[in-house]
């Protein structure tokens, strides 16, 4: 609220002008307010909640503070406390979309569907047609009005995206009351193809097919989705259907499950559009309605990572239980978040634990190797990479990075023959990979070996990544080592333009200048 910030700024300036100490109460209010603003700008929801709450205690009816502390509590995942704040916001004279969202989610969670509908209807002008339409349908279902729910989903026709999501949620609603035939008719689609909007629609449809005793169709559907990709949850579902024929339908069973799916749908859309704040809000509300929904937990954690809130992200990943099919993905995500938070030992502990439960998966060993390599623990990193390589008898093009990474650890350990073999294996899998071409080419230059081949490799890398200063530096340096000093000037100058702060690149340019007689310029490099 501009009036509040102006009041604080004026108070501080006025007291400073008088040359007297700021009263403790005013100082505390101003300090908490400003610290909350900074934390809010940094997406640091924990600190923002603490500082805004402190300021709010001194000015409890300030609508600006109420709105911001509400956002902070939702962002950090404390929706229960956010409900109390949203109630106070809603009692004021200003409308708040966020307060309405929180209170609607709370009413649905507690089974008060008439209250949820009243809040939703009262704030209709503040909600998107997609969210309003889908939530209205699920609230009607929760209130025992199935016909009204179906009619609501069917009324969502234009634009096309509205109709597709309306029909998808209609299918989920039908399945939730046991009408698997009706749900299947919608999900298999029409002449334009199946209604496959997301990963959830795939899982729901496979479960529905199994309930209809269509085991082979369900397996075929899941096998098609797994071609060229890895998904632990989908794989487990396929194997369960293959072994048992029928699996329980548990994707969406109740109205609050459906509402959680609405919020999750919106969170995914907004995350793709890089509207991370509101994506996080919707993901948190989805998790609030359905705490066991691993997809909501993972999306929340991924958004927090994008916002550089690594410790909050790690806490979110840790919520996925070990018996959940998404546990493997969650633990890999948690390790990544801990690496981003510079907590490498904690990341290694997570990955070693994952090896105990999923030691047969090469990616776990590779991830451990990457973290150990980041710690410059090259011997243990090589051992982890060896374990991963041993599990891949026929490497595919996508495995190039594993050999590249192991080549680096061999090179750092002084085992050049093994390193070169790995780099060349990586190039067999991905012949034009610029990182491998540059690393191998530059290493050959440093060893004074096969310099013409090294030059050709680095030229290919530069062609692929012309704006990479380090690769451009490699080209200049190989020309220098080949005695082509005049030719080396252009690439070295270009490298310094691209990465002006790197001391090694500047030294290389100085060496080149010296050899072409530009000694005064060389001295300044």
C-alpha cells in the first residue's frame, strides 16, 4: 500500500533530520517492513513470512501487510496459518483473489461445499473462466449434485482449451463415481485423437481400462508412452497391470481430489508460462487439498528451485514417501536442490541412500559421480561412474555425458590414456558434441599431442558454439601452440570479449600479443 510505505519513509527521514534516535517501536516496524519487502523480492518465503508477521503485529489491520504475509505463508507451504489471515483479509473492504483462493480451498477441504460455492461465486470476476468452471463442477459433485457437475463441465466449450479441460475433468468426475465406461469414452477421444492432456490423463485412463477388464489396451497405452523416456511411476503401473490385470482406480476419487487436480492443472500452465509466483500458489493449494499427491509436491519443489529457494525445495522433495512410485524422482530432485544450496555432503548422503534402494539404476550412480566430481573427489567419482557404465552394456547416444564425465575424472587423476578413451567413446555416441570436442582438443593441446587433430576438433566446437568464450579461447590457444600466432589473435580477442573476467583467457591473449610484437598490449593483459 503506497500510503504505508510513504508513511514509514517520511517517519525515518523526519527523525534523521532532527538528529534524534528512532523510537524502538517505529524502528522495529520500519525494519521488519523493509526486510519483508527484500525477502519478498528474493522469493524468500520463510523470511518474508517472519518479517511481515512481525510488522503486522505492530500494525494488525494494514491491508498491504495482510496481503503480503498471506502470500508468504502460502509460498512457504503453511496454508493452515494462511487461512486465518485470508479470513481477516476477506473481512476487509478490499477484494483479494488470493484470500478467496485460500478460503475456497479450505472450504473444499473441510467439506463445506456451500461455503466454497459462495466464495467462488462472490469472486467470479477475479478468477479465470477455466478455474471458475472446473472448481464449480467439483464443488457441485462434492455437494451431491452429479448432474449439475456434468452439466457444468459440458458448458465449458469455448475456446478449445476450455472444452478440452472441461471434458477431461468430466471424465475424472465420472470415474470418481464408478462410471468407467463414460470416462473411457471421453478419454479415448474422437476423430481428432485421444484426450491426452498430461501425465495424469494417461495414468487415469490406464487405471480405468484395467477396471473395464481391458488389460492389453492399458499395457499398450503405457508402453507407447514409455518409448524413448523413463518414468518410474508409469513403469510400476504397467508392471502391476501386467501382473494383476486389474488395479484400483485411485487417481481422483473425491471432490477435493478433483479440486486439487484443478489447482495442479493451473500450476503447470503457469509454470510453463514462467509465472512462477502464481504457479507456486496453485501447486501449494493442490498439495494442501491432497498432501499425498506426489505430482503436486514435485511441481512445488521444482518451482522453488527455479526461484532459487533451494532449502525449501529440498524440504518439499523430502515429503514424498519411500513407497510412492515417484520417490526415486523426488530423491534425485532433493539431491539436486542440496547441490544448488552448496550442501554437497547432504546431497551425497541422499544419493548413497538412494543407491541402497535403487542401486540397479545407472542414473543414481552417475548423479553421485557428478556430485563427487564437484567436490574434486575424483577417485570416488570415477568409482561411481564405473558402476553406472557397468550397467549399460550397449550405450546409446544419450549416454555420451557419462563417458565424458568419467573422462574428466580420469584426466584429473592423471590417467590420460583412460581419459582419452572415454572422450573418444563419448564422441562415438555424439560425434559433434562441443563440450567433448573442446575438452579433448584442449587437453591434447596441453599435452602437445596430435595438434592438427586438436585444432580440427576445437574448430568444430566453435562452429557449434560461437558465443562460448572458453571454447573460443581453446581455438586461439591451439593456434598459438601450433605457432600460428597471427591467426590466434582474432579468436583470443573474441574470447576475452566473451569472458572478460577470466584471468587465464586474459593471460592467453597477452601471450599471443607478445608473440606478434604487440608487447605493450601484452603487458596490460
